């Protein structure tokens, strides 16, 4: 059974282009995964379709109400599905988590807005909270898109042969080596000689050296 993802959001149109384009769009078209964008307002019951309200105890901004979220999740969930809330105070997202999520049958990704959602949602209908980084987005919809994009790469068939996962950053714990393509000389800037040599052992050695150099400059924490 291919993975099914339901995204619950107040801003469904933010995902239109993202889901249709590129490798992810092809993976969805080929049936390697299914992504359903769900408008949280569909589960509101009043005539203004109210999905948020002012916080108890005061403070700025609006808080997503429990009723539509409980109703949506109760309708969409399946036995064993993982219900995830995207939030800057969640567990940091990583390639390992992306791989683990890619092996699930069904994910529900809830995007709130930055002021937050009613805590009862988090306590009762959410299994896991994920942050994509130490910065605050205006809402979690782009964060859900990031999670989907990263996990889709681990679903068999989504990446072709030519885009295989074997040599890449974070799988190897080293950042990537520099890539070059034709022309071999452009505006006086030439491609490193070794890459044109056809000597695969030397090319491997050079690439690994560049990976170590880059990683120690930019992400020394990965070398520990
Ligand atoms: N919503 C707002 N900011 C976010 C972040 N950094 N990660 C996940 N969800 C978010």
C-alpha cells in the first residue's frame, strides 16, 4: 500500500504548485504516494467558518479552535496512522525522521498558525510534533511541504536511478562535494582537472577530501 498523507491546513492553496511540480509531482502522478490537501474550514459548523479565536488569559494573535481539528482528525484517521503537528517547538526534523515517516502507511500533518493551536488538540489527537528549524513561519503549511518533500525521496520509485540516494549529505554524515557540468571552461573558470581525468579512484579521493573540507568549515558538529 503506498503512503497516504492528509495535510490539514487553513491555507490549502499554498500547496497547489508544490504538489504538481518536479520529482514530487511525478511521484504522486505515478502513484508512489497520495497527498490529500484538506481545508480545515470544511470542518467548521458556523456560517463564518470560524477556525480560530482569541486566547484565554489574553495575549496577541489567534488560536486554532479544537472543534474543527478534532472533527477533521476523527474523520480522517485510520488505525495505526501517525498524527503530526508542525510547530517550531516540536522535535527537530532530520533525514532519519524523514526515512522513518516514509515507511508509514498513513500520515496526518496538521498545520497551525504561528500563534498556536488549542493545547487540547496537542494532548489528545496528536502523536508527534515536528519543527523544521529554529525560526518561525507564519503557518505550518510550508513546514508540512518540507516534510513531504524530504520523506518522498525515500519512497521507492520516487527518485530515478539518476537521482539515487547513495552519495548524499546527511546519509553519509558529510556535506556534498562540488559538482560541475559542461562546458569544461567558462569565462576563464575551469573545472578541476581531476574530474576530466577519467581516473575514478582519484575522483573519489578528491571528492571525499572536498566533503571533509566543506563539512569542517560549515558543519563541524557533523564530524563529532
Ligand atoms: N510552524 C511555524 N514555524 C514552524 C517551524 N519552524 N517548523 C514547523 N512548523 C512551524
